[in-house]
C-alpha cells in the first residue's frame, strides 16, 4: 500500500469494471469499445483531478492490445499521473469460489503479471467477479498478493452492519490471512448514471456531514456508461459523464476523488467484518429456482417500505445456479474434471513445460464466468459463450489425457459421479471423443465432444420456465425504448416472442428414447406435445456392462415395456462413430402399435450462416429447418467450426427435425436464441406381447477438412 496520508475531505472512491467474455464476438467488443471504453477514458483525461480505480479483465485487455494498442497508451498516461489505479483480479474473470485454489492463484497472479508488464505497477487490489463472496476467500486472495477488494453494502448489511458504518474499510480474515474490504454503496450504483449528477452530489454531501474523514465507494460495470441501451447518448452525446466530473470538481472544497489504494492508505480499518456468503441483491434473486424467485421478488416488493428489514430478506447463493441449471452444473463438472487432470501433469514422470502451459491457459480460459449463470445478462443462454468455455476445457483435458497415455489411440471408460448429482455416470474418453452416459436420465448421453477439434456437439439448453416469462407473455409489441437501468427496463428484440415459450420435459441430451402413440404427428414435435413414455425417456436404467468402448444398460421401470440399450464407440480416421442400439420388449398383455424415436440434439450455433446446414436427399437446409423428412440418413455440417455429424437410422420411416428456441433476458431486452436442433428418426412399430423390436441410430462425428 502507499504511505499513509491525512484526509481533510470526504472521498468518493470509484472502481469501474470492464469485461468481455471469452468467445464474445469481435463486433460486439468493438461496439462496446467505441460506445463506452474509449469515450470514458477520453472524458476522464479532460478532468485530471478525478481519480479512480479501473479494472479490465484479461480477455478484454488482450483484445485491446491487438485491436487498439493506442488505448494502452491512454491508460498508461492516466496511471503515470496518478489519476488511475489499475486493479487486478482473475485474468479470465472467473467466479473465484467456483474454481480450485490453485486455479484461483494462477488466475490472480496471471493478471497481476500482465498489468505489471504493461503498466509498470503491480496491482494492490482485485476486482471480485460479480462480487461473489464466501468467507474462505481471504486465504486465496491474500496468498495471491491481493491487499483489498470491494464487495457490496448488501454483504455487510446481511452480517448486521448498519449503512452508517460503511463509509470506511474493514478487514476480513480466514486462517490468519487478511484482506481489506471496501463496501460498495448501492445508492451510488443506482444514481450513477441514471440520475442527474446533483443526486449523487447531494447524497455525498449529506454523507460527508455525518462521516467526516470517511469515504463512499462504488464498484460497478463500466459498460453502463455507454454500452447499455441508451446510455451512450445519455453519457456522452448529452454529456452526463462530463457533467458528473465537473460537479465533482466544483465540490472540491469538501469532496475529492481517490483511488481505492489511496483511500485505504489514508485510514485505519474500521474493524473486522465476517461476512456471509453473498453477492449483489439482484444476483441473489436470479440464482433462486423460478417459483422461489417469484415469491422472493414479491416479498421484497412488499417490504420496500421497511428498509430496516430488507437486508434480512436474502435470496439464494451464486452456487444455486448449479442446481437451477443442469447445464451450468455439467460445465462446472467439466471444469473440475479438467482442472484435476491438468494439475496432475505437474506430477507426471515425464513433463513438458510447453504442454503444461498450453493446458493451463486453456483451463483458465474455460473458467470465464459468463457461461455459468443467467440473470439480466444472457450468460448461460448464449450458446457461443458456452461453446467457448466448453472448447477451452475440452482442449485442456484432451492435452492432459494425451500426455498421460502411452498410446496415441487410447480409449478408456470410468464409472463415477461426474456431475455430483448423487448418481453414477460412465465417462468414456479417447483421442477422438469424450462422452458422458447418464443411466439415471433415460440412459442418454449428455456430453459428446469431437476431440479432433474440441467441439461440443450437443451443447444445448433445456427450455424451462423463467420468472420473466410472464412479462414476455404480456408484451404485445416491442416496448418503446427509454433511458433507464437495465434492471428497470422491459423491452423485446422482436415481436411475438410468447409463441416460443415451450418447455422441455427433459435435459437436451442425445439418444433419448421416445415411445408415443400413433395419434401424434410431426406437428406435436416442435411444441413438445408427444407425451412420450417417461419411464423410458427419462427414467433410471441399470448399468449391465461397461468396457472401454461399450456400455450396456437395462430399464425395468415401465410396467409395459422392458428396454435394453447399448452404446458402441469406434475410432475413425477423421473422428468417431457411436451406435445406439435399442431392444424393446412388450411385457404387458395384448398387441400394440406405437411410434418410436431415438432423439439426438446437435448445436452448431449460427442458424443464419450459410456455412452451417443440414443435408438430406442431396439438398441443403438452414439450421432452423423444421420438417418431417422422408429419409433414413442425414448430415449436419458446420464448415466454420470444421465439424459435422452424419446420422443413420436403418428402417426408420422419416426423420423429424425441429429447432430448439429459447426466450431469454439480456441487457438489450428479451430475445429468441437458437439452442440447436432436436432430431429423431421415427419408426412405426407393431409389437405383440412378449415380442421384441430392435432399432439402431448411428451418429458419425467427423472433422470437416
């Protein structure tokens, strides 16, 4: 920390955070740069007395270094004249409590090294991703060289602190390790920039009278100063940022701005703070299951007139996203699995520093937080962000696996509780694939990676009710745009979104067995109205046999049917092939004719791009193709990711194909997102009591040359 200095004036400590996820589109980042990052720095440069902390995540810094190296020159000038303190954090912006200790250390020190290299000063503080705090964090932060971080007043209020106690800093301790905590004041988050500068100045003036020599801190997204809807015009064309800085300067007889390190160095700690697991209030609401979230939101609204009680109305925890969204839990399980394998490389008898470095970088990239949760930001609902995280983790794991096997064409199978749900899965890996068989969920496959390109072939999302879907239903047309915080906006990116509010019965896995009546037609397939037999589609199967490349499972839950299901994997020259064989036997009396489908899900991300398509009967169709196609084989190709799949279903009457569309919330409003396609070969099957039916669906995954 800097030498202690005396404080004669009340201080405003601003810490603004700028981040772009791993895998985000270049044009999106460029727009944020032009709308927010660049104009903010230009206005700040015009006000040399304004001091603050700025945090940039590693992916954004790497992008700026490539695309706009002149931005670094502007930042260096501000750092050199003491106007800006560059604050550290996890390089790839992970939620620290969700990753192993060793990964936390590497994430923090990697960004600290980068900042020191480019700005000639090692950061003293760290931005805490999404302000997700758990009591054990001081150990991880302190051991990585972090002296302070910022959390919200919400964290303190939940521990019983009064708001009047939050105009200084505290210490937090874990196992003898200490980190300083700056409380971020929610009032400032909601006045900047959404009210006129006088609102903030008046709040600070009143606070300064009651807390002479103190400081008020705010930590929030830099994107809200130009990149959120309507904020660029408000902040720069209409001059809000300039006017705000000017108002601060005109208050310099009693108020000054300070960097976080300056504020801490000028004071002693207010005392010790033992904070509960928490994040900002909105995050703790978003993480709740949808029915509970709706009830919690209504309860908070009911108690708006009792601000003394609101701090004790606490929502969920950030980890709740893993139980709310099975896809987030699966991605996190992949993270932990990959991390353990990469860390084991350091103990391997034969080591390769370049390989360890490459695997570690891929692992850390895959820990970028955005794809692991969902709130007002798209996050988990954005397929390209899930893909970026999954590809990075798949690459890290495949490097580690390749190094740990003596043969280049290895294959193995492991039975374990991969996703910590209390049920064993079978994890099959080779140099060509990784696959996760889920016996407790219909004997389906939830993970299917093509390791030659590290592409996750499934990567879809179960359509489920969200708390904001009622607002979607009430929108008859796009809401006129207005300037407000994204937490207060209701807008849609297209009309008629309510027609896409279909909800899945099951996670979007591969090789789900659908047995349904003959009165159902293709028209019932897109809107999820097949009413398939739940015990066969999503019930528990018994593991009968596991070998390196074959898994056999049996279902005996249905009172009417018994099913034997097997998966056989083969290595091919450009990928792999997996065959799903189903033997169905009618155990109840009487004859029946049913329809049977074996459903797969494939997501190649960009339905409007012409280099991603279906092929059937010599014709090409876009990814949003919806049809009952009279074929028993088809292909899905992604020339951009250089991957494809071929599907073969001997004896099938036709293939049913339908896009999986979700309606989600983002900072720009409600939007429809393509989450892949559900594809099922359909057989019309007459079955007598005691008779058996055999069906096979083969999926061949290949690299596009």
